[in-house]
C-alpha cells in the first residue's frame, strides 16, 4: 500500500498534532501517530490519554489491503516527512507480512530521494478513540479568540488541579474564567450547554489558527456523566477529558465599586507591557520577587517604580487619564501579572492600596460582564515614613 501526501499538508498537520506533547510521553506506543484509512481518505491522530487530537489530510492511496486500515507512524517519521522539500510530496509504504508490518518513508531532501525504514509498533496497543454522544452546538470563532485572552491566567500548580484550566460557564449569556489565585481573568463569550472546566493542554490546542479562524462545533454528553467534550473545526477534531471538581465562586472576588480609574493610552500600552515583562521573574538579592509600585505624584502621569527587597530600582513615567471620585492610591503589583492584566484591558480601576485592582477595556461599565477584565491582587508594600517618600520623589523629579 502506498500513501502519497503533500509535504505542505504534513507540515500543517504536525504543527497541530504537536500541540499535544505526544513525542515526550514515556509509553512507546503513545509516541506514535495513528493513521486511519477509510472511505473519506486519511486521518492522523495522537493522544496522551487525556486528549485525543485528529486531523484529516489530502492523500492519494493506492492498493489498500483489506487487512491494513490502521497503522502507526513513529514521531520521528512524521518529523522527517515534514522536512521534505517544499512543493514536493512524501510517500509512506506500508508492507504487511504474516505477523509483521514494515513502514517505509520516501521523501525528497535537497531534490534527492531519501528512503527510511522504521520498525513496526503493534497498532493494537494504541488507545481507542473516546466516544462522545450528546448535543452539538455551533460556537463562533470569537469564542476561541476570547479563550486565549484569559488562558494565561489559569494556574499551572499541579496541587490545584481544579484551577489548571478555563471554566466554560453558560451563565450571563456565556463566560470564560481563568485564575491562579493571584489574578482572575474573565470575558463574555458564546458558551452553551453545561458548565465544564477545560484543561490547559486542550486550551493550547484550541489556540491553533484553524480553531480561532473559523466557527466550530462543541459536543457534550447528554447525561453529564461522561467526562469528555468534543470540539470539531473543519478537518480537525479535539476530544478532551474535562477537569473534575467544583470551580471556586469567582464572582465573590470581583470588586463592584471603584474610587479611581486610570486609563493608559493605546499608543503607550505596548511599550509599558514590554517593560513590565522584562522585569518578570527577576528576584531581589534575598530571593524575593520584585514588585512594581504605582504612584501618581506627577499630574497626568503614572510612575511605575521597580521595587526589590532592599532598594529602589528603575522607574518609568506613563501619561494617563484619571477619572473617579478620588486620586488613585499608591499600590504595588507583580510586574508579570500587571503586564497580563494590561494586555486584557487598558483601564486600571482601584479602590485602595490593599484591595484587588481590576483592568477593563476602555469605556466598560461597573458590570464585569460588559467586556474582558482581569482582577489583580496587590503586593504588600513595606511601610515607608514621610522623609523616605519625600526623598524618593525628589530623586525622581531630578531625573525627570
């Protein structure tokens, strides 16, 4: 049996399939790609036991033996096929002998044909495709774009498994929520059916351009007992095991009233986010992570000052528009968390120096459902006496 596939199709399929890190798995059979031949053509699939990801490829198939409808492609063979010459095709030849199957790959590299033979792996050891039976709902591509907006705030702490994903909630017309306990991001989105928590690995797959670029169908079990949910977009299908457990009541941590708003101009926001990300992860001399303190001494400007464990570091001035009942309070945030929050919304809304802050899109109302938002816990600030504050302000004025 010969299967001929354009290199461009192999490259695109591998970019998608490797979003499931099957090549790193320890069980040998799971480091393979399942190739299935049916009346519709060729389908490639990978799994890590919690996720099943498949895609259909254009392929020319010759002489399909009745006993070969499925075979395994090693991860190394798929990678080698993707390195074929641009504009060329690769050929998989599956040779069946009693009790054995040999896979040969022929690809053009540098306009020279290269043939490689791979040892067989019994297809019987590959897990079965999870079956999902239930209601199917079409959701717009904007839902998957919104999913990537909040995904960065989901926890990666293995001890907090229920937070290691994004909550799909049909409440309030549809909401996506992600939190790690220090920040909480949410956005309205078209979400129907029952509530479920989608794990981070599945969220990463749905960030693939083919999912964010077109509408998709979501299928959920009718009885709610089956732990899988299915997403289908064009030739791609993702089946993910949802996270079991009860998601925390996120509504109780969302502030409802604010005393001051500070809006950063869109022309300044990218540079500010870039500066904050450059500070993320850096530690002070005693190992404590740095924070950025926000002060408002200069009219119409926000001053962000890097604070480490024992000294005042670099600072930056950003023009802002202030509104609300009072002057914004002095407050400090982790630089990376503040960067993520500002990427979601350019208006920083504050109550005082110890309460959570919140970023929203410009013009959003007090309702958290009116647009994307991010609730951000502040860092503790070491108390400073008036003389120290005055000296720091004088130094900043001199530099300015």
